[in-house]
């Protein structure tokens, strides 16, 4: 190979690596943004359900079948993920994390579903912040949340 061809090949590899890095970063950012938008929407759904059920009262009236009807209608329009069980999780999510601004962008809906199972509020917040604040790879974050589930 001639010197010019080697330099050109080297430049091509550098250019490719640089562009590949830009695209990989963009995909990661897009995934994170979409993921958090869904987490936020589940929080908002939970808020709407709680506020509708309670209608200004201290305690909710659960005998109205609201979740069942919502599940049927939302599933018909938006597909799976909105069954009665998941709507109950969304309601509980809102109750466990009543301030939306405190949610961690790094955590997924699966993470929050695990965190909801922690009954102690302080422990739940500690695990949330630890899982979100600490730079953990996926297996480490999964292990931390596994600990949460079986504490």
C-alpha cells in the first residue's frame, strides 16, 4: 500500500469512528428522552387516576370500576401496557413519588416498579437516588434493584 493510501485509510477510520460515536451518543440520548417521557406519562396517569378516584376526599371510593374501563379503552387504542394491573402500578407510582420533579431520568419504568415495592419511604428514596446517582452499569443497577425487591 502506498503512503497516501495508508494515510487516507487511517483518516477514513478516524472519520468513521468519530461519526459512529456521534450516532451512538444521539441514539442513547433519544432512548433516555423517550424512556423518561414514558415514566413521566405513567406518573401523570397515576395522578389523574388518584385525583379522579378521590375527588377532593381524603379517601378514595374504589367500587366504581374505573380502572377496568380505562384498561379496556386504553389497551384498545394504545396496545398492551395499560391493563388493570399496570394502571394500579401507575396509581401507586404517583402515591409513592408524589413530586414528579424528584424522579430520576436515569431510571426506567421497570426500576420504578421495583422501587414501589419498598414500603419504607426513606429506604425507597435512598435506593432511587443510589440507583440513579451512582454510575452503574445495567447489571449493577439490576442487582441493586434485586436487593430492593428482596430486602
